[in-house]
C-alpha cells in the first residue's frame, strides 16, 4: 500500500522534500554563513565632544553605530542606567534585538533586551534602561538578528582586576551647565563625608548643543548644577527635559546666580517664578553653622522669592534657599560658586560640602531606605509561598467518591452478579484508577501563576505611582515565561547577585542566563530559564496608566493636635481592607477589618509615635510578624514613617488581598497577591510655620552628632546635648512626642544659669513665652537627659519644634 502511495504521489513528495531541504539549508547554511561573515568587527572607545564623556563606536560589514552607557559614559551604582544606541545599515534593512547580559555569581547572568529596527541608509535610535549596570564588573553587549543569530558581540570591562582592596568611597555624579566650567573644576573629584558615608563627587559637563532631550539620559545624576549659563539658550525640549527630571524623577537642581543671575534664570521662569532685583555686594557669616568657614563678601543678586521658598540655615544673612518642585527640589544661591572671591576664600570647600550634602544626601538616603524596605517586601512574598496549603475539600471529595465506588463495585455489583471472587482484582484496580485521577487533577488543575508566583502591589494614587513586586520560585527546576500587562513600563531585578569584583580578560566566557527581560511594545516579556530547584527571583515592575475608579478609597474627618489626631475614617471603596494604617509624620494608627462603606472612629489616645529605637514588631506585636500583611505594615514603617516630616499630611493605607489585578496577560488572575492602596489628605497649615519632627534628626550641633542620639538612643545615664535652630526664625513651640522615655529631661535656663526639669509627661507642650528662658540669642538650647535609675542604655526622648517667621 505504501509503495502504491509513493508511486502515485512520488513527484509531489520529492518536491516537498526538496523545498524543506532548501528551507533548512537557507536557515542553517546561508543565513548562518551570513551571520558568521560578521566576524570581522571593530569596537573602539570614542570621546563624545569637547565637553567630555565617552562612548563606543562599533562596526561590521553591514552595521555601524555608536553606543553610550550611562549619562555621557558615567554609570552610577544602584541606579537605572540608560543605554543609548544609534545604528545604521549599509546593505539591507536590519530588524533584530539589542541584548545586554549582566554577569552574576557562579557563571550565571540576567539579560535585558530591546527591539531594534533600522532601514537601509538611515539611522535608528534605541534607548534602553538597564538596572544594575553600574554595579557589575563587566557585561556583554550583543546585536542579534530576527533569527537569533549574533551579528555583533563585545564584552565591556567596567572594572579591571586589581590586588587592592575595593574602595569604600562611593562615586556620585553632578551634572554641570556653566560657561565658566574651568572655575568650578575644584569641585571635581572632591571626597566628602555625607551622612557618615564617604563620597567622591564627579562633575559631568554638558554643553548647550549636547544637553539631552530625554529624561532617561539624566538618570545617573544625583544633582544638576547651573552656574553662569544662559538657560534661555536651551531649546524648549531641553528645558522640558530638565523640568521633567526635577518634577517627575525627583532630581535636585542647584542654581548659582550672582552677577549673572539674569542669564541663569532667563529660561527657568516657568519652573521658579523668581523676580531679580539690583545686584549688590553682601557679607555672609558662616560661623554660626560652620565653625571654621568664617565671613566672606560676595557679589549677590537681589531676589524676590515666593513663600514656597525656605531659607537654609547655612549663614547669616541667608545664603541659600530651597523649595520643593514636584518630586524633586531646587536650591538657589544668591551668589556664584565660580565667584573670584569665593574661589580664593579659605572656607570655600566647607561651604561646598554643606551644599553638596543638601543636594546629594536625599539621593543617598533613598537608596539606603529602599534596601531596608526591600527586606520587608521579600519577607511578605516568601510568607505567601510558605503559607500555601493543599485544598483539603477536593481531597476529601475524592476520598468519599472512592469509598462510594468501592462499595458499589466491590460489594453491591459483584454480589448482584455473583462474582465475589473478583474482589481481589476490583479493589486494586479502583485504587489505581483513583490514584491516577488524583495525580492528573493535582497536575492539571495547578495554575502556574498561582503556585510559582506571588505579587504585591503598591498603588499610590496621590503620588501617581503604581508598583508591583513579584516573586518567581519554581521548586521543580522547569523554565517559565511571563507576559506582563501593557501598563508595565519598567522591570527591575531586586535580589540578583551581580559579579562586582574585578575580572581577568582571559577568563571571560559566555554565561548562562537565569532569565531574560524583553522590552516589548506591549509591556515586558520575561523568560525564566531552567534553574535549580528552590531558586527564586524578585522583580519590581513600575506601571503607567492609572484607573480612576481606584483613586479614592477613604473619606477622612480628622482633627489634629501636636502629638496625636482623632476623628473618623470611612471606606468609600469596594475593597474589604484587612488593615488600614493612618500615618501623620511619625504618628500612626492601625485599624483591623474595615469593610466597604464602614465608618470607624480613630482613638486619639491610641495614636503612637514611631522612633528608631522601637522594635520592628511595635506595630503588631509577635502575632503576625511572619504573615504577609504583618510584613507589609513593617514595610510602611520603613517607607512612609522613618523619613517622614510632613505633619500637615495624613497618609491612609488600606491593605487587602481582594484586588483582582491581572499581572500576567493571558494567564488569569494571580492567586498569591496583596495590594496597598495609598491616599493622602492635606491638613490645615499655618502660613509661616514649619514643624521639625524629632529634632534629634536634624538640629543637633556638631558635637552632639557624634553621639547615638540621632538614632534616638542614649548610651549613658546622663547625656548632655545642644540643639541649634535657624537663627532667622522664632522657636514658637516645642512638644514631647509619645516616645516611651521613662527618665528625666532638663533644660538650661539662660536667665538663672540653672537646669530646670521640663516635659515631665508625654504630650506636654511649651509655647513661645514658656520657651523664652531656655533659648539663647543664637537660637540654641541645651538639654540634659537622665535615664531611670539602674539604666545606662535606652531610648532617647523625642522632641519636636515649631519654627515661625519673624513678624515684620
């Protein structure tokens, strides 16, 4: 029969085989040979322009282009590093993939990919963001065609192997726009100590023609300085890029004015709204804040500022102003850092260090805070994995069905047929059938997304942030693929162990990839490679589009005092919240089980104050410390309380596992998930007043900073400290928070020369008149804290102060 079939359709079969052989030959022969012809390639380092910075030029027989890693070639650690590539084709059009592989420990790595499309004779630009690129010792840069063949490959060395110990000094990058750049070079390579961490400040120079128009190209900068530069010469797109970087990315902009104030502020009127008056020579006294800086006379611009600007207590009169601008901030100096007198002044470096601390400290603290917060995110995700239990209902149902079938076939049916002797065959057969069904059910009904993935969502409606954290863990060692929803705009590995030590060029080889993150048009595709059982990976996803129906979850009716707040909170959403946490500054209140439409009272007596000395389980105690919800409340402590100084804002956080979000496209809803809905509500604020929450954080003098008091800890029975407040403001009020301190507080009375006991109880308040004997002419206060008898270590008292503008 087969012979007859072959004779009948012989010509057709032979033709099909020839066509298949041709396809196979073209794919594995011609195509691979063409790709192999690209072996002759060039890769050379290039200087970007006279302003500095470096990139790389690559070339093959058919492709040519330039690539820049980071901001002008500078790659900051612990940041999202941009990769900019321009590519052109000489022959045919090119469609393929840009792939960057970051090495991990034990010969593994993680890849980031982005699509590349280039027409013949034209240039194409690709911008891709790669998390952790500044952390690795080397990485692989590859261009692949549409068939997956490598058309270009290069291994980029970031850190050479050295015998020296790795440096503990952290590199930070300060962008500069200035026509007097040579005068500012003294800042470059300066090593400073900022918040007990040594950093080296590197200047990254920009020119008018090469300032970016894409905010991603500024991502590696900790701050941007403009001094002696005509900002109106920047194009509209360049200025918009600068504005967006400050307002949306949380960047810091430092402006030096002086005699060139008109130039510097000419293109920033929309951002700042400052009026410039007559320039004059001004004498500044930096002695009050910087012991050795002294006095200096500088050419200063007369500036008319709105109430949004706050004076920084660096000198008298004020020499620096600060205002929040969206997510970021702007620092304004009436003088120029390139002023001739300033350059020759002996106190120059100390003042610059204080200014850099204002610019960079927040950027450094965000990284440290993020690392701390991630610990609780990971604990919550793993709590999901460990808390999974088999569905006992279905197993019980199987067992009942088995007993019913066993009774029917083994007893009733065999008895009816008078074949009881077959019971020895029927019972094992039924057991085998039900065992097979149970195994099939367990394997077939198990959803991959439920068993191998857990997710947390942080939805901050007021701040326009929507972030997902998800954990992949496969105990079987199989590969997995995930397509994320289209709203996801960024994916960042959080717990990956990169290769950070120096490497030897001769030892570089291709590494296996743990997973690949594909930057696709409709979201991100993530492919997890086959991995050893028990391996797990945590990724952070940032989403874009927001849903209006999810914006407002609560209605608040709150009255606030200095140390507490009270009132009611109503759940106006459709979610059933397991917990609701209200946060005001460092004050917090926790509610259990708030149902849709339910109104609950806030007991002002139970509002607590968070201090760094308190134990991690202070929120909930030990009863929930291992649960996902318990760890989320700990996450709120780190992310929304520890660094919070906003007394005029209440943050309402609802925690629920009822949100039906679809994290994976085409795979249904995720089973192991938890969501935080965050809303912010403004409280009435008195104009001209500024509340400094916990003066231990920012108002200690230089000697007191060397003690552990800034961490709310007393290390000896009697501790004497000095606080220094802004000399241009009035100490209007001071109050003691609910700190749990059981000792005694004394304040130095400048009228009697004695120490008086004050703040005997929590919630005690002293007004301006009561404070007057304890405040010096330079706005200093001296306190002595005594622990209870028998104690030489414990928590410090937590005091807050309200400062007010002088009334004219």
